[in-house]
């Protein structure tokens, strides 16, 4: 609540007014007088129901599954450090960072260790799981918002961080541009997005998704929860033959190669298999397309490459 009291949020209705605390459950725009709810100490700038509901559903079930603090591995930490070049000694005190689409907070806990003023949000109510997991940090502000209507003035943040999100939005390039608007000149943005190659849509996932994304989420989750453990041995066998590409030939994903025990492997497998089939949008992008996004906006120090989770990009805003 301290950041609410400092009037840092901007109204998404009039794009002019700052938000002031009205009472314990509302903030109000000082210009257009629009009210926004505060629920569980989290400001809410979106309707309860939206296309991201499946993510809120999964992250509130698997609220700790992908946290390094839960797995006792450095999977999320390595992913953050690889793209940002941060390390355990990085100190970003007095800098402001926006984390977009933070889910249950697997990256939030790593970013918060840098002492940056971290503003983290999700479109879904997964932000509640994130707050539950990371409320011990005093340098985090949690809020729920649409990535296309981020309630901060433009050119505000020193860093923008967005991994695993852009492909799940309706208009990926528009989403990228929205994030860039909040980044100040001289600031750095970090993103990744599923990669699109000539064979991408031959992946079994994309063959099945036109059906699965229409199945009610509770029913789909029940199906995934029952079938995934049955397919784990089959997928392990495929991985012995085809390596990582085996996931393209299996209806599930599994992570025994990460050194998980059987229980944790099943958790991750169910979570990520549901994550493949449930989102309304899944729009991978080519490396050249992502590079065009950066060059069109005049970024400098552009670094675009393939990473383990798709196309990874970082650059500095002029």
C-alpha cells in the first residue's frame, strides 16, 4: 500500500489523473473520479473474467511448483540471469522495474533479490498466488492489470521484464509496444516468446489446441491430470531417441531430465501440459519478426537469439 500512498499509479480511464487512496478497498482517479478496487491489498485494474482465466486457475493450484525456493534448484534463477546478465551480487536499489505477466512469481522472487523497486502484475488472479509467495519482500508492489493498459505513466521504468507471456496475448506486437511505452529512454527491456519455425505447427500441441482450448478448464484439467502420468514413460522413451524435440511428438511434456523426483516431475508435467492446451492464445513469433519489433522502435544494443524457451530479446531504449 505504500506505493498507492505515493500516488505512483496512473488512471487507465483518462490517461491523465493519478490514483489516490480513497479508502481501504478503493483508489480513485483525482482527474476523472473513476474508482478501482483493492482486494487483498492488491489494486485491480481489470474485470474479474478475462481471457487469462486459465492461467489464474493453474497458478492458484500450482502456486509453488515452479519456484526455485520450492524445487531447491536454480531453474528460474538461471533463466533470469541468462537474459539479464544479473548475478547474486547485483544491486538495483533506487531503480524501478516492471514485471509483466508474473504468474505465481517464479521470476519475481529472483528479481526482488536485486533490491530493485519491483512492480509486478498479472492479467489473471494468479497475482494472488504471487503475493502469497513473495509478500516477504518489502520492495515489491503487486497489482492486477491488462498488459495493454498498464496503470503507470509512460517512460517511467528503468527495466521492463516479460518472460513467457507475449505469445499468450491477442496481439503480440501491440503487447510489446505497450511494454516499451512504459520504459524510460536509456532503460532496458527483456523478453522471450515462443519461436516460430517452418515445423512449429506440426507439433502435436498445435494440432490438438483447436480442440483443447474450447474444453472447459476444469474438465480439461481433470483430463490432463489423469492422462499425463500415463504418458510420462512414453515421453521419456521418445526423449531417449529424439532428445528435447521429443516433446513435439508427445501429447505431454515431462522434466525428468532436470533431476526432479517422481512427485515433482508429475507436478511440472501436469502444470505445463495444461499450460500448453488451455490458453486462448498461443502465437509464436519468428526471430526475424521479433528483431523487427526492436529495430522499428529504434532500440540500441539489440540482442536477439534463440534460447531454451524460444526467442530471447533484450535492448536499450533510445
